[in-house]
């Protein structure tokens, strides 16, 4: 429409306003109606896949084989509220639903085997999506900046998730990763600032650089004994992650993978997380990383259970007394005892920990 008006204005400058704008009302509104009429309601997405858009904003995609070339519905991208992909379609093409900012619901059939790169980038109103167990691959940046996405269940059929696939999914609180994964790629969950806990499935061998960096609410991660490598900054700038257990299988932990954060955005290396603790066995990569970075290291055999400060197999008043003496500076605890005394895993040993131990002893709130 801007181009039409610009063209009319250019003609008026050459021939004079009277010649062009004498019947401006009818001409302009005719052109406006024509522009609106140009918006398509159907088209093709490759050789054997077609799409239609109804008046309620539902985009239906049907046919056989892969979908690609989303330019055929570029003009109505902002009008798409719901996507229904019918059985027979085998892929979700690259950049297919990029910046469909009103999209809230997607139906994916079991015929789909892959979600290509950038497929749903910046679908900011997409809150949840069900990925069927026919899908084997999720491309890089596939769900970047899906800022309303709060939960994702990745089926065990998925063997590959591309770099930065879920970056900036800032409301994502819950993820279930596929047991078919061998690697967590670079930046897969970077900037997922609401993510609180992660269980890495057994079978994953590598956790690559920046995989979970800047997940500021992350408090727990489980690393299975299939993992052999943890990359640079993998869990950096996760200030609430105060301890981690690293199995003997891990042979290499790269620079600042754990235990560092920054109070400034986009700097993943500045400060150490207070009281950060690594639990593992002696003469392992876990112990080496702890010593190289001057973090507390607790040997697995001495770890014991939270609250049982003196490791006698009981949680009682003696444990409270020892914790209180440590807080007052009278008799400091060993690294292993500090680990057991910090029952809320915040990196500090204080009255809060004593209160929690006392509540456990009284049976009010078990640890």
C-alpha cells in the first residue's frame, strides 16, 4: 500500500495534483481493496504439499513428502494462529513458521520425521508443542526465542538436536530429553532463564560448550556415567547451581564449565559461585577441575547424606550443634561436613540450614 501511495504521489508531482487526485477517493480505495485481495489463502510448499488458511487463522498443510518454500504464505504469516499438519507430510521445512507471532497451537502427525533449522524461530506465543515419536531430528535454532514455551517433551526417537535449538526459551521450566541422544550440542538450552532442573539421559557422551549457559534458575543437574566430556562454559552463569556430582566416566572438563557466573548479562566467566561444591572420586577429572579452580571437593565415599553432618548415619541434635559451632567460628567443618550441613544447597551454611535440620528431627518437614 505504501508503494501504491508513493507511486501516486510521484505521478502527481509530474502531472499535477488535479490530473491524478480528481477522483482520488474511488481510485485509492479500489487500489486498497485490490491489495487486500492479493493476500493468498492457499498455495504450495513444494511439489506435493499444499496449504490453506481459513478465516479463523488455521493453517492446514496437507499432501505427501517434505514441505519447503514458505514464501508462498509470507504475506499472511502474522495471521496464522493455529497450524494443522496432516498425515503424509514428512518434514517441517527450514524457517517454515519463522516469526508467526500469533501462532499458539501446532499439530504434528506421526508421518513427520524431522523439524528443520529455524522452523519455529520467534513464535513468541507458542506455549507448548507435542513432538511425535516419529521425529528423529530437530534442527539448529528450531525453537529460538519461543519465549512462551514452558514445557517440552523430546521423544526417545530423537537422536539429534541442533545447536541453539531452544535458545532464549525464557519461560521453559520443564524438559524431558530423549534417551536416544548422544550429545547435547553447543548452546542448545542457552538463556533458558526459567529452567530449574535437568536430567541428562544415560547414553549422552558429550555436553558441548554453552549447552546450558545462562540458565539462571537452574539448581540441579544429573550427569550420568555415560558422559565423557563437558565443554567450555557448559553450565556457566548458572548462579543457583551450587553443587554437582561428576562420575568417573568424565575424562575432560573444559574451562569454566561449572561454578562461575556474572552479575552482568552476556559475560559467562567473571565470578565464582559461593560455596560451589563438586562431588566425585579421587584422581578423576572432577577432582582435578575442583583443585584447578579452587572449588570445594567432596569425595564420593565421604559425601554421606544431607543433614547428617558428622556422618554417623543419624540426623540429630549433634548435627545441629556442629553446624552452630561452625557458624559461630568455634569449630569449623571439613569440606565433606560443609557439604552435608548445607542442606538447602545455596552455598552458605547458616541458621536456615539449622532450622531445616531441626524441622527434620521433629518430623515436621523431612529433608
